[in-house]
């Protein structure tokens, strides 16, 4: 879903705000919820990967002062308690109701039913919330044989049962390829709302397997979300190419915006949610200011035609730069 102008973004929000209450005008797109109706998925939020609890807490407070109303965390980040503490402070300061902000978290993949349920409940306790807005399975259980399929389906159905108790508004996945989605779609009784994967300028021309089968998601009404939108985990110099590179900086000058804003705008203008992270106030503000300008069709074409930086792997194992056609892919924790 492309967002070709600010008016369309506001129109989408007018519909969504009636459903579940983000601030009027907060950029978002419709996403299928557990109950079958659409809820609004924020197009921009704060990522927290690699932050400890203290940093995450301070970052959430600062971001909410700027105007953010979405934060993304995960069990394996080991900072859900910090995110929860930051939310408590930010919510009190801004006099927010629970429906005024959006929280995404993730539980590890490959867990059996009892371990999945324990992780889900623990997430709410650490965040000090009665429910989250979006709960993801962080990666699929490995293996393409009967055992892997069965475990993926068991974990998904456990998530569904938990969600139907009102503990999340939407459920989804991360790092899932077509074959893994097909496994859970064959037993799903609620919509798979979203699939979160690495995606940034330099990847638009990749094969579908390397894109985690982006076109399959779109065909089935699954929101395709980007993490590492600025290729932060990339090795130098690629880790700066979407921030200070000639292509994005050059385009940014014509809009009086930074290279990073151009890189992020390229994504949200296509209706792809992003969760950039920073502790520097100036950058936090810039990362949020993505809807005061619009890239031209020519600029979008140039950015989509870029072939670098490529999808990056991660130093820790398993590696993120896997091919979905691999017999036994390895799954990242990002």
C-alpha cells in the first residue's frame, strides 16, 4: 500500500482512529486484528534492539515527549522491563490512556505450547501492561520436515488462544518465509497481521526468497514491516550509506531533509512501517519527521534502483542474511 500524499495518510487515520484510538493524524495503515476488524498500525515507532533496560527506559520517555506513540521490543532484547518503566513515566507525563499508544513485542520462535505461554505472560508482566497491541513470533521453528511444521503450528495456535483472551489486539511473525507462513495459515483461525523483516534501500531488487517472500505477504494481506531500515548492523562503510551516502543526501537537499529521513521516507511512502532507534534528541526528532515532505516518482525510482547496501548478516549466530530457499535456514534475533 503506497502512501502518495499526506492527505491519504490522514484519511487512513480518520478510519483507523475510530477503531482503536491513536492520536488523530498519527501516520498509520490498516492492519487486520484478532477480532477480524482493522486496527491501525503506526508507520513510525521507536526500536529498542541492543539497548539495555536503563537506556530503553530513557529512550522511550524521550521519544514520547517528541510525539512517538509506538515502541517495539522483544523477549530476547532483555529490556521489556525498561520499556515498561519508560512507558509508565511517559504515559503519566502526557496523561495518555492505554488506547493512545501502541506496543509491539515478540516471543522467541521454536517454543512448545507451555514455553510459549510462559513467555507471553512474562512479557505482559515485564511491560506492566494488561495487553499489547501487536505480539509477534520472533522467528519460525527450524526444520521443513513434519516436526518443524508441527512445532510452528503448535506455537501459532498457542498464540491465538492467548490472543483471544484479549491480551493482544493483533498477532504476527518475524523472519518468516512463504513456506513457514503457509504452515501456520493452514491452521490459523485469526489473521496473520504482520511480518517484520530486514528491508531498506538497496534491497528492492532482491529475489523474493531474500526478501522473505514480500510479495506473498502482500498478496495475503499481511503487512510487511521493516527493521534495520538504515542498515545499522551493516559493516562499514555500508552502515552509513543510508545516512550520509551521496544518493540519499543529494535527494534530501531538495527537501531540506537529512539522508536518513529520505531513507525512512522511501519506506513509509510505500506503506511499510519503520522503527528507527536513536538516543540523540535531534535524530529522534528527525526520524519522526517523515510526513512533512513527499519524494517524487523519479526520486522513488532512483532509490528503488539502488543495489547497495545489501541485506546484512549479523555477527551473532544464527545469521540474518539467510535465503528462504535454504533447506535449513538459520534465524536471527533482531
